């Protein structure tokens, strides 16, 4: 892919993403539809998806960013449904799809059909998570959705490698395949955790927010490549780069809670930008693959309709098999009381939403594009065109069919995070009260320290203490009052009015500084220093207001 073409694709995708965000639309759906339309325009350069580029440079940062923002405690609490969906369902889907394809296309070897099953097995949660956040899905449901996406790629890509080995003539026994999967999981998680611990120690010693963020940026790429190229026994065995990235992201995301404020703010901005950039590129590349798929089908013109019917059948199976499995995964362990513990029965409407959130994504298309042209014997890879056609139909079909209807389903079923919001308000109020009392207790100890260590007069120290006490108590009362208000009441509350007035004053100060600079009375370096202070204060006010209104 030429650099100029890639830049054009990226610019167009980002422009559409900006439009979608401006009008509260689904950016992935808009970008995919637009890319599909562009792919039909004569003279448009053909943009082929390069598997190595996607799997090495695009997938790791997306997974890492998602893992960083995930709660390890919530991930652990939802481990059983996550593993059930992210591993067991992937294996079942790969086997069932492979069997169906082999029935519909008897000339296709079973091993190639299994490769196709592995390619279309892993759902991509980018679209589902974006829709879920916009529709305010319950936190437990979002945890399962994102957690599934963090592990299912590893399971599917390992099955994919096993299937490729079978077609290429390098496959072992079923036990060998299970051992490959086990080694990939253990090595991947081990590499990710080891790297995360090392990076955490280095970042703690640096005490430099800029360098801490730089070290964080290289983590997903470094651990992915290291795990994938680690062969402890033979070339057949390697670590899972996906699991390495996920393990590192979960650990460093948890440790980031103890990092400095500057590092946390900087990291959040960096990874949010990465997400928007890479997601726009991913969905644009998905839509632009249509010419390559049509070219492959045209080479088999004698059985075009059979191939298309097979692709539609695979799409139906991939969607349908998830629905009953989601309910079985939720209710069967309760029926037999796994681990001897009672579990809360998930609401049926939540399970319906989860069962319909099976959109496929870029991993499916990248894996299909990565199928080699020739086997080890120099023969054409059997079923390569069929694999790519079915992968494209499943990926685009699920994004359009399920992606367009999922928001409607969520609204019709009334699945929302009302209970989460009420519980969050109670927890926030209790935490703020505890923090206020801790601050006031520390303030009582501080006054003698100001007098004794710094030599500040007693009267002045007491005045300073009273001002700090009033500030702490005022902020606590304002926060508690805001928690109890509705969204409409918050917009017209004194706190919101204060925030808006303070922002207006900051704007006046900024404009005055710029006028001083334009008149030659203020150096650029001084201006940047002052503007940074004003910007940080405005950002703090903006975050406070948005948190109250959300």
C-alpha cells in the first residue's frame, strides 16, 4: 500500500469519524458504508489490507488501550462468561462453521474449512463497545463485551495457525494442537506480565511524565512481537502476542491508578487519540477490500452463486450460533451449580443484547488476507478465495446487520445502566465523605507543622488552615449536592453557573495574553507557560462540569 494512498484513506476515514461524532452517529458503520461506496468508484486506487501491518501495528495498540481502560477486578469477577464467550464459543464456532462449509462445498478440504471457521469465529468489540457506551449499557454487560474481545482473538488466531499447519502439511495430532494452544496462552501471559512489571518499575523510577508515556507507547508492540517470536521448543510453538498485550494492558492499567496526575492525564489523551485514529483506519480498510473479494470470485465464475450462497450461510451460522450459546453460558452453570456457589441470574434482556453483539472486524479480514497462496508442496492453497469471500461477507454483514439493529434492540428492551448510576452515586458520596474527613484530619496536623517547621506565625497559620478547611468543605458540599440532582437540575445549578462564569473569566484572561503577545509585550515562551496554566484550569473545570452532566 503506497504511503500517499494510506494517508488519503486515513484522512477520509477521520473526516467521516468527525462527522459521526458531531451528529452522534456510529462512526464504524458510517466509515464502512462510505468505504464500500468508494470501492466502486472507477479509478480509485485499490487499497489491499496487509495482514502483517494490521496484526503487528494496528491490533496491539487497540487491544492494549482497551485493556488499560478495563478494570482488572471487574474482569476477574466476570472471568467465567468471558472465557466461555472468548474461548469456548470461538472453538465451537470454528468447528460448526467448518462442518457447514464442508457440507456446502464438498470439494473443499476439511482442514481449509476449519481455517475458515477460525477466521470468522472471533467477534470484534470495537463496534459493540462504541454502541454500548453511547446507549449506556450496564457496566457488567460492557465488561463481558470488552473482556471477550480481549481473549477471543488469541483463541481464534491460535486455531487459525493450527488449521494452516494442517493444510500446509505440517500438522500434528489433536493433542499437539491443544499443546500449541496451551503454550501460546502460558507464554503470552508470562511475557506480557513480565514486561509490564519491568515497565512499571522503570516508570516509577523515572518521575518524568513524558518519558513514562513514551515507555507506555512501545509496550503493546514490544510484547506482541516478543511473544510471537518466542519459540521455546520448536517453530510450532510460540507465545500469543494478543494475550501478551492484554496481560500487559490490564496490569499497567491497574498500576496507572497509582501514577502521577500528569502521567495519567497524558496517557489518557494519547491512547484516546490512538483509538480514534486506528479504528477509523481499520473500518475504512474493511470496506475497501471489496474489489479484491470480487476479483477472487470472478476467477471462479462457474460457481459464483454457490460461493455466494455458502458465504451467506456462513454469515447466518456465525450470527445464529451465538444466540443459544449466550443463554447456555449464562444459565447452565447455575443449573448444575458449578463451584458450589449460587450466582445471580442475568436478566434475559441483557443476554439478548449480548447475543446480538457479535460483529466481526478487522482480525477476520486480516487473517483471511494472510492465508498463503501456496502450500509447502508448491500447490495452490485450497479454498483461499472461498475463505476470503466468506470472511468479507461475515465481517461486513455482521457490522451492517447487527451494528445497525443493535441500538434499536437496546432501546426496545430498555437495557441501561440506571442501577449502575444509582450505585455509583452512593459509592461516590461515601468515598468523598471519607476523603473529606481524611483531608480535615491532615489539616489539623498541618497547622502545628506550619508553625514549628516553617516558622509561620500562629495566627497566619490558623487563617491558612481555615481557608483550606472552607475550601475542602465547600467542594464536598457542592459535589454531594450535584450527585443528588437530575441532569436538568445540574445544568441550572449554582455549581454549573459558577463553572461557566469561571470559564468566561479564563477566556478573557487568555484573550488578553494573546493581545499582549500581538503587541510585542509578551514573549512566546512566557505566553505558552501562562496559557498552559490557564488551559489546565479550564480542563479541570470542563471535566468537572461534564462529569456532573453525564
